[in-house]
C-alpha cells in the first residue's frame, strides 16, 4: 500500500531534506522513525529538495508499506517520537502509482525580509537595513512571467534535463514590518528562489535596473544574476496535487 505523509519542519538543524553522507537530513530522521515504528525498512520520497536551513510549512512525501496500521495512531506516534523541529500533520492512502514529486502540480514558496531590526525574527527572516524600492521589485517580479528558462537562477552543475519552469505567481507584499515574496511554479531549480530574491533585492537597492532582468535571464549564466539570500528566511508553504490522487 502506498501512503502520502504530510509534514512540516524547521530546517535550522538539518542539512536539507535529502539524505546525504555525514550530515543529518529531514528525510533520514523520518525514515528512521517510520522504520522503528513499523518494524520494517522504509524509504520515503519527498515532493522535492530543500537546501540546508530552508523550512517547510507544508511538505509531502510518499512511502510504501505492507504493514497494517492506523493512520491516526501512526501520526500520533511519529509526533511523539520525532524531534521538536519536525511535525506530522497526516498520513493517508493514495493510488498505487501516486508519486509525491512527479504528480505535484505546483509548489509555493515564501521569502521573508525584515525591514526593521527585530530581536524576535532574526533567525526566521532576512534583515535588510537599507531602503528598498519595492515598486521596482514588484515590476521586476512581473517580468518573470515572460520566460520559462531560468537557468541563470540555478546552481551550476545541477543534474536536470531542463531548466524550464512554468511561473504561476510572483508577488511582493508588506506584512507588518516585513516584506514578503510569494512565488509559485510547477517546479523549481536548486537555489532558484534564493537567487531570484537576491536579484530582486539588488534591483530594490538600485544596484541593478528592472530592465537588467531581461539580460540576466537570457544569459542563462548564474554569475549574471544576484546573490543568494540566506536560507533561514525561505519557507516551502504549499504543494498541490490532483484531487483524485487519494484513495
């Protein structure tokens, strides 16, 4: 039987989602917990990767198991067993061929920029003390919809077949003393959101012009784009699937 697991995590203590040698990951911690509780080796597949320090308010993954169990009881036991930085919201049966990564229709990310020094959000938002021209940043974000190839915002030497992404949303808005960027697409490249935000920040600071974004994207060169903003202010907030994926 195939199951989807819905979860959230604070990425501060983890070297990203995916298992890697000599570094603790969210995937490894959950696999170990499932293995102990179900008394069998369990491999989980996430909807995507998040880099070291990036958070997920909403992550989905799938796993297979022949063990009979109550989904509600498993959620309770996992939350009792897992460290405080990982929380399980639900476990539910899905179709046998349902895939957490390949069947996802969209992913949504939030990036938080603090416009005021705040001792209570320094580890959850990126503090920018200089003045940002938000109108220019908004104008630049709308240019993203004119393109599909975002190689210029991808980490180099990334093993992907295509750099094309379908942009669905890219908005800047104020939230109290913070500036939030929400971006939604069918898929994202490694480091893509942080590179986009870094480029937008440079536009907001006047170090780049709005029109420069055309040249940057067309270059397909990571060195032409802006810096990568810190990971601790990035959140995966939503993953959407077809309605008929559940059993």
